[in-house]
C-alpha cells in the first residue's frame, strides 16, 4: 500500500485535540483596524521565528498572514514517523500531455514514471515523482506548472524533521558573497543557543558517542532529539563504518564547525515522541502576547506600493492585499468575496518560501520588467533576478531486497501491527511512530581527483562540505508509489547536496490564483548527473560491506539491478529522481551596492523601502545540509537585524512609516 495509507489509518483511529493557539479567519477581520507595526507573509519556520522575536516587545504589533490551515489536531503533523505523508502527493499529467511521452520516460521497476524533458534538449530531464504538477505544452517546450507549491508556506506542509545547521563553510561563503561578516559562522553560531533545545530520546537510552553536547543548545525554543526506536539496520550501518574507511563514523551530524562528512545518527526536531515545529515552539510561546495576530487561510495576492521611499529611486511597500484561500469561505467567486488590505507602520516581511515569495514579488510589480509587461503587470521595481537562481536538492530512492521480516514493511502492511503502534504512541508517545523514518544518514564528497573536476570547478562551499548525502531507511520508501504486497526492503536514498543546475520561478499570468511556472532544471549540468551517478555506485559499495552480507539480498527491480555502466546508471537516475523539497535562491542575497541579486545583506529588497525577505529564497546557494536548521538561524539573526533597524529609526527621529504619510 502507499505509505500515505498509514496516515489515513492513523487519522481514522484517533483524534488529537487542539492545543490553545488562537488564530483567526479572514471573514472575521475588520479592514479599518488592519494596521500593525509589522506584517509577516507566511507562517512557516522563518515567519514564526520573526513573529516570536518581534513581539517580545509588548509595544510591538505583528500580523502573520498564513495561506494554510492550522496544524492543530493534524495527527500526521505531530507523529514523527508520519512526516513523509505531509509532502505534496504524486502529480498527474494533463490529458493533452500524456500523448507526448516517449517510451524512454516510462520505466523503472515496472512502474510508469512521469519524467519528461524540460525542453527539447535531451540532456534536460525533470523527474518529479512527488510534486503535484501538470505540464503545459507551448512554444516548443514543456513548461512546468506547479500545483500546491505556492501554499507550501503552510505549517501543515512539514519537513522530515532532519535538523542541522549547515556547514561553517556555507555561512562563511554567504558572508563573502554578501560582503557582510555578520553572516559568517562565528556570528551565526551563538543563535544555536536561542533556537535549539536538546532533549533525551524517547526510549531514554545512553546517547554518549552519538552527539557532541558542546555543539548544541539545551534551553532554546525547538526540541531536538536523537533516535528513540532501534531499527534492524542500525548496528549493521555502524559496523560497516568500521569496515569501510570510505565511510567513516561521524559522532555528530549537526554541522557548523564540526564536519558533517561521514555517517552518524540523525538529529530530529522532535521531543517527547512528537514533532517540534515552529508552530509548537515559537508560536506556542508567543500565543498569549496581545501584540500578535495570526490569520490562517489567508492568501496574499500582492504587495501595494505606498509611494516613493526616502532614498532616491526607491519605492515603499507597506501594504498587503489578501483574501481567503479558495476552498475556505468566503473566497473569490462567492458573492461575499472580499479582498482586504493591511498596512505596516514599519515593515512588510516576506517569508513565503522560495516559490511563494518569488510569485508575490512579481505579482506586486517587482521583477523582470519585460516579463511583467507581457502579463500586463505594471513594473514598479525592475529586477531581472527575481525568481531566478532556483536551486534544490534532488532525491533518488534506491531500494534493496533484504532477508527476513524485520523491516517496517510488515508493520505497514498489517492493520493489527499498525494499531499496536498507534496504541503505543497514544499511551506512551513511544515506539515506531514516535521515531523518525530514519536513524542513520551521512554525507560524502566526490574524490578530488575525479575527472569531473578537470572541467568543473568544485561547487561545494569548501573542502569540508559535502557533494552528496546518503539516507538509510528500514523499509520500502519511494514517494508516490505503492509498497509491493510482499517482501522486505531497505531504502538508501542518494541526495545531490551541491547542485550546479539552476532553475526559475515565474508567473503564468497576473492572476494570483494561477500557479507559477516552476522550472527546476534538475540534472542539467555534467557535475550534477556525475555526482548522482557516483552516489549510486557508492551506496552499492557501502551495502557490499561484510556487515550487510546476511541481510541485503540485492537491488530491487530490473532497471536498478541492470544498471551497470555509466550510461545505464544515468538513465536509471533520470528515470527515478525527485526532489527533497529544499528550494532556495529565488531572492538571492548580494552586497548592498551590487546591481545583481534581490536582497541586501540586511535582507531588505533592493530598490524598495519597508520590505524585507526572510526565508530560504535569500540563500544564493543551497546549504550543504537539510535546510530547516539554516532557515531557523537565518530568521534568528534577521530578527535582531529588524530590531536594530527599528532602534536606529527611533534614535534618528525618523518615523517608522517614513514613506508617503498621505499614502498610509
């Protein structure tokens, strides 16, 4: 059955009561009173960090506009093992595109995969088996139209709980490219203490040698813990790291100034057997503050310019237009449909993610003037870099047959065993469901003498930063596909960590309810396909360790098993790869006086006043780890930057709403 069937079973088995966080619907708002010091667009990790930190001052008022529903009562958002069920579902193709598929794109383990050329260039394949998408055929190319991604700012769309900080080289590179030493790791590292709260694993085992305490925080907002439920493969993985020097053991996988290279234990954003999210931590802690208002099911349609800024040539943006998300009431098309406008005395902060932020900017007249004019949008700030430089980590699930019946597949197929796991979680918050789907993972580099470096400069942030990642799970994990009815499996995921391919996010029309055109351009460079291919070879070497000899039988499926040559492995990779949902870069940071980029080092949008961006879109390069942690740290520093800007404005006597008082 599909992995999502487990979520359906659990949802039908229990109901978790809501926790006391009060939110509002758009229908209950009075437009005449929608004036706040700050307006935050997006209630995800970054947005809720900002909301929490700014409302520490009881005199500050903040409005958070969130397109998604509340996460309260959503069981899959609380149970760690169900994290993968919250990702967008398998996409479907429009009818007129189905006939355009080629036989080359319909293979892999006997299942039909919808992977197509992004353009007529045969080297460019998009393999997106987890994105809910459709394809439009126009102007001799396939253009990607993503459904559901613009609403990824919702706290309901959760990550897989992997918690890391990025490498010190990631942050030092950001400081270099932005010409701001404040982004260097030595200045970011202290925010770990404000953000992280290490808690014991749910099974209470001794964690000595599984993490390094001095690298972590113990009194911050977000709970983080080590695995609390042993998987059959755990001792085999650890033994293999002793047998194969190529894959050393890493005592701590969090990153920072401790190398992430090697294989170690996963640290998850969870505590007490439940997910710890920005909603359950940062928002929950700020729940009783009178200055904070959170509106759910509210989609921002555009930002409104409030006149000229103080600096010559700039435009102020301190108004936000929003309405109800389709499917909630009232919404456009109803007789009661209402567009509301909220005003920020100080700043509007975009935290809508790499897709949502890029779309909102362009709908607001901030972007490539030529593109905007073609859609009959009046260009207010001409910046061709908006929506460009999209970068992401690609994911490839490699599945192996294993011996016996100790994999999780047998539990996931059995209602009886699943019910037992549910009961254990309900009564004790322990067991399989209280744990992540992964216990061990690791990172590696392509050898420095690899032939690819004769024609491609090393894209990693530095010599300690990885090129690819290995994630090990004790069951069949292939997003969007049915688990085989029989058999035991182990999945070893390969993730491209330092991609060189770059895509874009552009508008399809001037209608905010039309989903944007997302062209990820996955695997369109020699380095990216080389690295994924070498990653597949490497995991086969890893599972070839003596430790796995009595457990792993071999690759699952004829295509995987038959992928021996470089060409065969490349076809296999292109036919099965998908995304791990770490898009960054569409509003990249650059030096304050640079003509390129979208935001300045203080995260203000170039050419504007009263507008900042705080989310993963500002990273010029995707971090060398999972992105949850880096976004948290980004938002923590951003909060201090915003507070400092307010202090300077107050000290100088400049009003917070200094641009166009008559417009406000």
